[in-house]
């Protein structure tokens, strides 16, 4: 089934589809041999690692580049994160996306080689179930089970004072360990500790490249890398480049804390999620998380440990933990205004503003061209605090796009059109429809 015919949901990129047979080509640079890579991904967090693995499974050789010294160094490196679909009181397209994303994650964990267990041999997904505490009743759904406070108490093994939604097929996992498992594939090369200054579209004078325009990635060490296709999956840094600085992606710092259970305090049998979450891990619980929009440092804060402790006590008064946090971790998330990911070709905002300048006048859709994009440049990010669940489906959608010659991406089997939900240009298009010419 084809995507909807809205012109801005058709991508004018001019780049042919990836093919499994593509090989690197040597390009001369400053007297040395640089290589043209078929595809480079900037960012080795959940987004980049999932996309790399999905492409590698299809025979595409991928190079992952990250500015930090280790994989999953930002929010993707947290020691624990909740696996459950985000749901709303009434069904909507965003809920449908999250439900399918949850199913996609579970499917991939059990179908891909070496993903079901981490490097230590433990189950990647600790399927203990999740209780989502709610104040008022939700509509019945096949995606969760509504329980009252008494039933929730029985499921959790400790007293809870509110009704809840029970996600029996959910739990938690260690996203940092998952990233390590994802890149354990012979088709994936990893280069850490490499900082990128920027990138430009150039045509190398080399017979092997046939003068095909490529992306030249300029590094802080003065060297360059060349690629046919470049994917930005670098979290909150995704809009720090000239071609992407109009994307409304905002950094948001979050800190989690690990507390030891007091002697005699029962450990919860499942994950409990309310205004704060609690993840059981042996004789400790992981609690979080704080949220500071516009903050991009990862320093641990005693004040945030205290906030997490207070949130735990307010959410689940029955649990008893030692007040001093055993450890913690702060990570920076990349958030979008509608809390949905961005995935797809990078829009050329200058051309977009010109092509769709008359949207506010309500002219017929046939008047407008396909969405102008930067050829060979793609985006995958804005995962926020839900990236554990949403990353694989968003990456799968982008992988399909990269390997398709059609300018209208395939709609997933659910029949829901994800193009509107994930299109990186959606925020600018909404502004133009409202007559907002520019945002400060």
C-alpha cells in the first residue's frame, strides 16, 4: 500500500536506493587513501545502533561514528529503562504508533541473532510486567488490562493506592547493553571518539566516484570522511549543523537514581510507573527520572537524587529504601514538540519555505511539489524518553526508505500512515499553514 498523496509526504531526494552489493571506493585526499562509505551514521545510541543493525541484516555495510569514547554514552547508556507502549485515554494515531513500536521491539529481540540475551547471557528483556498508575479509568483495550487498586496491589506485591493499567507483556531492559548487542554484527564498523565539525555536498574529482556528489564529513582532527548517504542519529546534537538548525529538537536532561531496599521491605514484582517510575533490580530499585528542558550537561546532582527519593515516596509509599542513593546516571534526551520521533530525508528548509509559502492561503494540494530534501542526508532522532520502544520501528521505517526507489515510503502493515507522524518537516509545515513565517 502506498502512502497518502499529500505532496509534502513525498520526498524529492534524487538519491537511488541502497543496494547490498555496494562497495567502498577509494578517494584520494591529501596524498592518502580515504574511502567512500555507502552509508555513515552519526551517533551510536539506540537510534543509530538499531538502524545500523537493521541495515546490516539486509546486507548493507554501515559505519557508525560517535563523538564519545563508548557506545550509548548519552541517555541510551542508562542502566535500565521501561519497555511498554505509550497509550492514551482514547485511541489515536500516536498511540497506534507506540503500540506497533512495542510489538516491533519484542519481535526483533526474539528474531534477530544474539539479541534475546546480552553479553552476560541474561535475558535482554526482563518481562516482569508494568503497572501504569492512573487517576481515572481508561477505555478498555486489547493493549492493556485495567485493574483496580486491590488488583494492582496483588500484581505488584506491595500496597498501591490507585487503579492502574497492567501491561503483562512488558518490563524493562538495559539500553546500553542492548546497543552493544545490536552492533555485534560483521557488517557494522564502529569509530568512537571522532568529533564532526560539519559536512558539505561535494563532487570529488575521482574516476571511481564518477563525479557523483558525495557528503564530505569534516572532522575536528582535520581529516575528512566521504559517504554516499549520511544519517544523523546524534541525539540532541542533531540540529547543531547548518543543514538541520531549523529542527525544533530540544535537549532535556534526566537523572535516575538507584536505591537499596531496607531490610524487610518487599521488592516489587513488576515495574511501577506513575509520576516517577520504579524498576526492580535484585535488592535495589532504579527510580526516575528528573526532567530539565534545555539542559544538556550530564553531571550528577544530589538534589536530583533527593527529588527522585521524594517522588518514589509520593508514588509508592509502601516501599522502604535507604535514603542515600547507591548510584545514579544523568543523560540528555532529544525531545520534539509532539514527543514523536523524526525519521526520513532531511528537508531543505530554504527550498521548503519557498515551495510551500502559500500553504496559509489553503490552495489545492495539487499546486505543491514533493518535499525538497538534501540529497543523501537523512534524520533519525527526537526519541525523548520513549526511545527504547520507538527506536526500532522508526529505524525500520527509515531502513525501508533507504532501500526503496519509490519517493513515497511504504505504509507499515497496520494500515496507519506514519509519514505524517514522523516527517522531519512536519513542524515547519504546521507553522506555514498557520502563517508563521519564522520562529526565533
